[in-house]
């Protein structure tokens, strides 16, 4: 059996590099630093888990962030689990997305290794219910 695949989309960062944790938990890890590259990767080889950021962008006319582009692609493949990292001050904007889509977990900055470990391993993968971890 091959390792489960985790795609980490790190556009802005501002939190620890969790790659060692991902590998410890049995994931093969791919890191993309732009949503454009991530979308290509998801199309090429869908991951089991995506860890991404919600970066609110008020200058977008028809959406609130590049996360929505990824969601449009990922919702065609419902077995992909998505974890979202976000700034606490963007709770309201993210809430609009969360009303329409289910995420495995949302993690508010600052994110600790314990929180990430819990989000990746503490909840059944079969569950589509979102969990807010602060």
C-alpha cells in the first residue's frame, strides 16, 4: 500500500513547517506555493488531504479568495479531505464559504503542531463535518 498523499498549499505562510509531522503521520508530501500550481497538481494526481490557507482578498470581484477556485475543483472528488488555515480576523468572510462547503477542519493562526496533529488524525476520515480548532 502506498502512502497517503498530502498537498500543502502555502501561499503566505506565517506558521511552522509541518512537513515533518505530515511525514510522521504517514503522508507523502507535495508543497505548492501558488494556487495555480496547486490546481494543476490536483488535476494531475488528486491528493487524499489538502492543507491550505484562506487568504481573504477584497479586490476579487466574484469571490473572496483563491480558495474558492480550489473548492470548485475538489468538490468533484468528495473523498479529498481539506483543512483550512486562516487568520482569526477573517472569520466572517470565511463563514460565507463555510456555509456552502464542508471542510475536515479549520485552524486559526497561530497553529500549533498539536492542533495540526489533531486535525489530521483526531477525526474519522469518513466524517465530513467541519471542526473549528482554535
